C-alpha cells in the first residue's frame, strides 16, 4: 500500500474524482499524466488511489445507482479537520452551507460535503487513525 500520513487540520489533503465512467477516467488520466491507479486496501468498495512517488494523494470512484441522478461527474478537494461535526457548525455559522451532512466512512474517518458562502463546494475530513 502507498504511504499516506494524516495531515494537520486545515491542510488540503486529498483530491477525488467521482465519475459515471470509471474505466474511461482511469485510462484518460493514466495516459495524460502517467498516474499509477491502484485499488485501495482500506475499503472494499471500488476505489482507485492515485499514487505519485509511492504516496497516495487522491482517488477515483464510480458514481453508481446509489447516487442521485442529478449529480454530475466532478472533482472534490478535501481539507483535513480535527472534528467534522464542529467544523460543519462553524461553516454554517459563517455563512456556508452543508450539501451532505457528516457521515462515517469506515476505515477512513468522518466527512462532509460543504460549500462556502458563495457556493464553492469542498469536502472536510476528520481521519480516524493514521493510514
């Protein structure tokens, strides 16, 4: 498994592609940037880690029938936090919004999809343990 160190709160720490055509995306980005994509060992779901210089820096996952139909293929940027729940409260108190309330991702941590006051989407993640 590639190396991954839990980042300090406030760090931009992960980039993730959610796509309706994972095989095409994998081929495109691999050919374009030479990315090494490997099935993660952290979760049983289909999730490809982006490995650069033996370090996991992002991932790709399929948008399947469990997602709302209106969700398009998209990239997300994750910011590490000490507490997902407390950070969501701060986001709302400061004029931001919550798109997906905090939820537990087994083996990874607690996360939420949010937006700033102008609607720019981002994700927050509270890691449960060193990866």
